[in-house]
C-alpha cells in the first residue's frame, strides 16, 4: 500500500500531507489488528484508541497549523510507533500460535510501551489552535490519559501456563500427565483441538522456531525454547506412538541387561538408603532432606559426619546428584520391566501372580513406568492372560489394564488392536461379581476413546450383559454399566443393539410395573442419564411420559423428585417438549409449583426448569406455524408470575426466562401484550433491582423485550424516576454484558416522553452511553447489539422540539461519533445513527450563523468568510449540527446502497434535509458532488413501496432544477416509466409528475 511506503517519509513531507499519511498508516494498523492470532482483546483495545486519533489528524491537516518542532516530533513518534505496532501485528498473524503464546509477556509489554509513546505524541499536538468544543478537547485529553495509563497484561490463563512451564523446567518434571495437562491448556488457550493432527502440527511449527532464533543469533531464546520443547515432548499429542517407541528402544537397548548397583554417594549417611531428595548442608555434606530435617528438629546443630557447627537454615537441593540418582533408578527400572515379561509366561501360577503384583506396583509409582510398560508391549501378554482359568490372575490383569488405559489413548488403541482383546474383557462380564466389576470399569475407561467404544458395542452379547448389570445390586458396577451404556448409545449401531437387548423397553416396563425400589432405581437412572436426542425421542415415543406423570402424583417425595428430573431431561429435546405440551404436562408441573411450596427447593427448581424447556420448544424449528396453547390464559400467566415472590433465585430465573422465551415465540399469541396489560409489571420492574445479579439480569432482559410494546400511557403508568435511575446504575456497574445490552435496550425502546428523557439526563445516561460507544472495548458476543441499543438510546436525546437537549448532545461529541458509526456499525446501527443525524440536521438551518457583511473599502478588509455550501452561513458540527461540516454526506450516500430498506430510508431522510425549502439549489449541488443522485435513482427499484415513495419525493424536488434534469434525467426515465405501470396509486402519480418535469409525459397525462 502507498501509505506504508510513505510512512518513513512522512516527517519530510508538507505538514498537511504528513498528517494525512500518518492517519492512513494508523488505519492500516487498525485493519491489521483484525488478523492477529493471539491477544485479540489487547490489540483491539489499542486499535480502538488509534481509531479515535484519526479524525483529529485529518482535522489538523485541513487547518493552517504551524509547522512547529512539536508537531513534527508528534508525527515522527506516531509514524514510528504505528509502524512498529503493524509489524508486531503481522508477526502475531503469521507465527506459530504456540510460539506467540510463549511470548505473551513480551507482546503485552510491547503494546504497553507503544500506548505510552503514542500518548506522549498526542500531548504534542496543537489542539488549542483548532476551533473545537471544550467537550471534544476534554474527550481527546481523556484518550491521551487512557493511553498513558493503559495496562496490557497477559491473561490469567496465560500466566498460569507460563508458571507451569517454568516450574516444570526448574523441577525437571518428566511426568507424561503433567505434559498432557500442560499441552491441553496451551491448546485451549490458542484455540485448537487438544487432540489429533492440528496440535501436532502446531507443536512442529513451534519446534521450527528454534532455527529462526538461531538465525537471529538469539541464543538465550533458542535455549529457552529447547527446554520448553523437552518438557512438552512428553505429552501424547507432541509425538506419535511410533516416535516414542523408537526413542524408548534406542535408549533401552543401550543399557545392557543387568541392573547396576548404586554408587556410594547415592546413599544418605543417616538412613543408609538411596536418597530421593538430596540436599547439601552448610558443611558441604549431602543428606536425604527428611533425614537431616529430623536431625535438626531433634535438637542437633552439628554435622552428623564432621561434627562441625551447621547453619540449620541452609539446605541447598543437590540437583546434580538428584539427577544422577534418577537416571540410575530409571535405568534399572527399564531393565527390570523388560526382564519381567518372561516370568508372566511361567507355568507357576504363584510366580505369575507375584510378577503381576510387582508390575502393578511399578505402574502405580510413576506415569513414566506405565508408558514403558505400554511400549514393552505388555498389553498383548496381559490380554492373553485373560484366557487362563485362574480368576485371581484375571482380576490382577484387569486391574493393570485399567491403570494403563486410564488417561492414555495410546494404551486404549493398543488394547483394541490386540486380537480378541475386547471379546476377552467382555467375557469377564459374565463371571464372578468381583471380576465382573473390574471388567465393566475397564470397558468404561476404554469407551472414552471413540474408536474403541464402537468396538465394544459390536461384541456379541455385550449390551445384554450390561443391561443386566445395570440392574444389579452392586451399586458401583450398576452405575458403571449404566454409564457405559450411555457412552455406547452415541453410536447408532449400538442403539440398535440396545433396542435388541430391550434396554429401553425393559426400563419402561420396570418403570411402570416394578416394585417401589425398582421404579425408584429406573426413574433415578432416567433422571441421571446423559441421553442422546435419539434416546430421548425413543423413550417418549415408547410411552415414558405416562408412567413419569403417574410418579409425579405420588406422595413419595424422592420418587416425585426423580420423576420431575426425568421429565426435565426428556423435555430438553424440543420435539419432546411440544409433545409434552400437547399431552398436558404443563398443568401438573404448574400444580407442583402452586400447591407444593412447602416441598424441597430442588423439586420446585426442576419443575420450573421443565416448564422453561416446554416454553423453549415453542420457539424451536419443530414448532412450525401452528399456534400452540401453553400458558396463554390470564389465570395461568398471573399464577405463574405470582410465584416469583414465593420462591428462590433459581425458580425465579426459570419463570422469568419462560416468559422471555414465550414473548419471542411465533407459536403462542398475545403473551407480550397480556404481560404488559396485567398487574405483573410493577413486580417485574422491582425485580430489576433484585439483590441476586442473575435474577436481576433476567428481569432486565424481559423488561427490555416488553418495552418495545409500551405505548406512552403504559410507560407513564409504570416507569418512574427510581426505575430509570436503576437502569442507568446497571449500565454503569454491571459486569454482565447481556444485562447491559438489555438495559440499553430499555432506554432505546421506551416511548420518547419528555419526563423520562429528563430523568435520563439527570441520571447521567447520555455521557454514560457515549462512553460505551467511544471506548468501544466490548468484544463479547453481544457487542453489536450493545452498540445498536446505545445508538437507539442516543436518538431519544435528540428531540426536535427541544433545542437545548440537542445542543447538550452535540457538545458531548455525539455527531462525530454518529458519523463514525455510519461507516463501522451494523445495518441497524447505521440506520439508527442516520435517524439521529436527521433530527440534528432538521435544526441546522436555523442555527447557521449569517455571514458578516464587510463595510468600507474592500481592499483594506479581511478576506470574506466562506459560507456553508448548503446553509450559506457559518456552520460547525457542535453549534449548527451541519451534516456537511460533520463529513456525514459521503457515508450517508454509501448507505443508500445497503440491501436493507430501513437503513436506506434513514439515510435518504437525512440527505433530504439538505434540500428542504430554499436550500434546494445548494443542497442538490452538494448531493450531486457527493455522487448521491444515481444511488437515489436506483432506490426506485426497491421492493419497499415506502422507500420508493421517499426516493420519488426527493427526485421530484431535485428534477425541478434544469442542471440536474439534463445530467441525470436519462438515468431516471426507465425506472420512472416502470413505476407508472407497476407502482401503487401515490407512487404512480409521483413518478408521472417527475416524468413531466423531464418532458417525457404531458402535464395532462392520465397518469395524474
């Protein structure tokens, strides 16, 4: 881009050109901020600050500012820092995500330094020479102070990751689970899958950065990266099983086959055992930490070996000796693990049992031992031992296989790959209770790997055995079997097998006809199961609803609780929710809430949550267009809402959310109007000041939804000063973005009653809203809606009948902000910004100052002032709200090409204020210079009759002028002729009138 090439030369260019080049450079930095891979919030924050500088630089470029050293220095700093920021952003959009995460502290330090330097540059700009309002200068000073105080910090999770890395390197942590956990945290932070090829690819890219560091001759960074890689390479995802196996056998084959005796220096002089944590005393002697600490705690202050006095506060870890001991221990353990395989093939059952005990102990000691056992292919040998007749051997094998499989996808995959492995484990499901319990626990662990899970369900008879076990008296085995069945149900083939095993039929039958204990177990299982949508649908179609509703009416409180929880579980599927509504489930749930207030709170919570699920089903895709009767009677509405005062926060939330959902439902009718007209409004408004933040947020959300339907009478009746102050307080202090959005929505939607607007002014709402729009630091999922509602809120302060309010809004910098939003906002934001600008512009004509007429000899007079090209007088943004001075015309013209008719209409309304009355000639020229006429002509083809009519009204005035008839008349003829043939009555007449102006139709044409 040209701006980039000119950045380095900006300071040598004419000052106005240099300012424009600097502004262009800043805009490129703002664009580059969108592409960064890490620290998006920090880069966006800096970009938001920079965006607010651009209008000032452009304004400076238009003025005859002095070419001072101060201004040159400011431009030099801005050029340097924006260029450096852009380079940083480019690196943060191309480098490895893991590498960028490892450098997060350096990145935020760079951003903080940049913001402070830019703040220093802003302090050098000669703002005093500009004719700016005190509010704008004050806002700019706040921006400068914000940049100076800006603190860009690594996120909490980033700091946790870096601390874990530093700790792992320092402690020489080689534990695989530590590395797995760490790499999982890294993957989550950088936004990639913690499993599979994507993480492996990112890790390989990170490893390649070592060579880049060496090329830069940054040896310190290269060494640090090597340490990080050594730590992370222990993770499963960092290297393939083949790579690990090759590395392991390369090391193991170099060790020989005989264990080595420990060196004398490995022994603690006190315990005479090999040390685990050797520490050095002030005398230079080394002891086991626990032994020397006990020596000191017993009152000894002399060295046990030299008997010299010791400083008992000094104990230095002997890292070199500890490393040697660990290497010796690891070497011998490797040799021992390799040598034990032969013993497992012995005919002596006692020797096999003893070896299995030793192997289990080794596996329990360290994660690394388990990895070596896996790499030595013990899984094959262990699976083979499952076929022996000795049940004690089989039990020990199942325990070891479980230990190996836990948290290791490699072990799970290797188990599956052994021929008949899954079948051998499944056979243990039909044996003695203890072996059956171990087998189901192992299968449950294996099922956590998708490919293995599918294999389990394919084994003949497996699901039938699990169904039987799920009803056993052994609670743990029954729970494991039930959970395993739930895991298997994710595979359609397994669902078929479960159906063949009559699992759901069996469950439903026992639910209907079993004893109280059996029904309790079945309904509890149904309440706890994480069912797939297919399962939920099958259960409801199979007749689960009837037995569950029967249990809801039982006196047994525990049975009732589980039945309601099961209904809650099943109702989360919208299709089920609709069926449950049709079969009258809402009534008993409502009865539970009405008449069982004395019952436990969890029962009420589940009943209220189920009602909320039923409401949600009415707005689902399954609901179609047919109205569904749910909570539509005035009695039901009032009854349910009245419970808010009698229940806890969880129930209150569910009830409020239920009504919020129903207000948006296509299927239900008039629920919003009934709520507005009922006696619930005072209670709902009070809930907007509730002590519980979650209840308050939901209440504000519902009020915001209802406020769209308020007329002036309703608003005057319910909305008081106290409520308005509460809404403003929420915007000012809430940490819940959605609640702030809803509170902004209330301000935006409430009817424009003067008293309410005055209360909002008095509560400080306007500067608060402008602060949100100016800072624009929100990056959450509701950012766009927040801005839309905020701009809607601004509209109510720009009242055509109250010039004082308009001036207060203008002096606060509202107009410039609205113009910026015409370029950057969503369609609705642009529409609302255009509406607000229209209101401002209507007042401009009366506020434009008349030009001063010079008297005396013209040659001795100051040059005449140039008037506004539209209003003819002296205009400014803050004093006369002039759209031309605000540079709003071109953005408004661009909106005319928006596909949304509402946005086009709002922009056209704003532009049409420039040609009202005696401003037709001057305003039309401004529109012509802004290339607005052809876009207005194109609006004649809009599908919106209202927009067509407005475009015709504008063109009818413009085409009264000969210059514009000659220049644009030919472009308008065909669309106008089409409207005379296809348009509605008023549209047809208007089109014909314009054609008459263009001499295409006679004034006496029948089209009139």
